C-alpha cells in the first residue's frame, strides 16, 4: 500500500501540469487537422484570404505542438494555443454572414479555451468570447445574426460557458486541496516510516539509486551502512513490543541527531537514513572526505547507546552491529551494495557484536564455514550480557527506565 501511494502521490500533487500538457497536445492535434482541412477547402474554392489565415494558424499550431513535445514543460504553449483559438473565434464571427453554419465551431473553441487554462484565465477568455459574440449580434447587420443568435444561439453559448467554468472552478479547487495536503506533509504516509519517522525502504531505494548515479565520478567516499540492534528479539520477548517500539524510536532519534540528512550543496533534506525492516536500518553516506572520516562516523554510530541506558535496572547497555560496503569498490548498483553491507553486518555479529566491519570478498566463505550451533550459542550467550531481565518483584512494572 505504501509503495502504491508513494508512486502516485507525486503525480497527484502535480496533476495540474500533467493534465494541461495532455489537453494542450490533444487540442493542438485536433486544431491542426481542422485548420488544415478548412485551409485546403478554401484554397480549392479560391478563397485565398481565408485559406491563408487557416494555413498560417495551422503552421503556428504545428510549431506549438512541436515545442510542447520537445520540452517537458508547457513553455507558454497553452497561451499560444489560446491565442490561436480566440483569433479563430473572431474570424468565425466576422464571416458569420457568409458561413452561418460554421458558428457551431464556437462551442468547441470556447470549451477548449476553458479546459486548457487555469480557472481564472479560462474564465476571462470565455467571458471575453461571450462579450464579443453579444457585440457582434447587436452591431453586425446580418439577418442570421439578428434573428437566430440573439434568441437561442447566444443563450446556448452562455449556458455552456457557465457549465464549463463551474466544472473548471471545482476541479481547480480539488487540485489546490490535493497540493495543500502534499505540502503540509501527507507525503509522509508514502515516504516515511510511521513508527520512527525515518525514510521507509521504498523511498530510500528510489532516492539512493539516483544519488549513486550522481556520486559515481566523485573522488569522495560513498558507503552503504547496514545496522542491526543486537538481540532486539529478546527485548520484545522480555519487555513487550511497546518497549521495543520505544527502543526503535530512541535509536532513530539518535541516528538523525548524529548523521547528516541534508545535501551539503543544496541543503535539501534527503532520505539517506531509513528503517529497512524490523530492527534493521540502512544509511547511505556520501561526500565523505576520507576513509578516516568514515571510520569516525562509524565509531560514533556504534556508541549511540553508550550512555543511553546507564543506571537502568531493566535494559542493559544496548549494542549495534554494523556492516559497511563501499561504492563502487564493493558493488556498482544498490541491490548488490545492500547485499554486501548486509553480509558485513552479519560478520560483525558473528565476531562478537557491538562493532562494525567492512565487506570483504572472502566474507561469504568465512561465514559459511562457521558451525551453525556455535553461532546460536554465541548469540544467546552474548544476549545475556546485553539484556538484563526484570526481577520477580518487578513484574508489575515491566517498562524499562532510560528509554526516552
């Protein structure tokens, strides 16, 4: 569900621009075909003035469509198309005496002007359209205009104008509401983990893939760090999941307070720290000046809980096992880099926990050679030193001290 929302939320927030681009393309194609057809018709009828007007407008619409497909944004193509449509409306009104049957084209012209523009722009253009139509019906001395347009045709144009602008108003209101929700933080539902406030796996992976392509040719150090809280399952089993959740929240706060989460150049917030799954966390460190600086950061991460639970008679000193994979030395893509960091983290656990280890090519073989029973025995024995179970007289109060 989170992935679905995340992949569509940005499109929802930017749907106004997407909708306008599609509508401008559609209206441009239809206008080009109609103008070209009428231009050829007038040329065959030897009406060269009308033919020239339609051909020139057809060329403008064609160039406008080419500009729209060439660039990602609208680049004023909506304004250009609006100008052509408004001009064609004036031409239809001017020649209404000769071609009264073609006045029906005023309906699609006016509707197109409304839907390809923002509500206020569409309202102004459509009202201008109606005003010109009313003026034409009053002052042009043509029998068709006086007898028919004043009665039914003008009323139908005005009714269409009201209906289309009303629909445009409420649609614009809906889009403004969606964008206001987006700006106020509804994106957290898709991009952030609800328990810890860190990035979730989906948002991290999407951000990290892009970031890795940006830092490929940099001389600075880039590393993927995989973290796991040692013996976290025993915390849940001993004190309950509510306490385990508070431990995760505390750990997340300490991570955010100790690790940079903004780009140095742009100062924009990124998704470099994420809760990967359960008690597993992942960090993408980039633009680190040297390996020595990276070691300092890793040392700081491994000691996040050093003073966190001192003096607690419930939970002892919590520790972290950390695995590190360097980019692009260990792997050249995110999935492989994550796999390497994950194996390095398990090597840190098997080596006694509460430490960090870099990924090495022979790491997989060394882990496979370790007897599984010995591994289980070590984990249980180590957990006893990290977890202090409550005494019998304290069973009424199972919540540990020192968790903020």
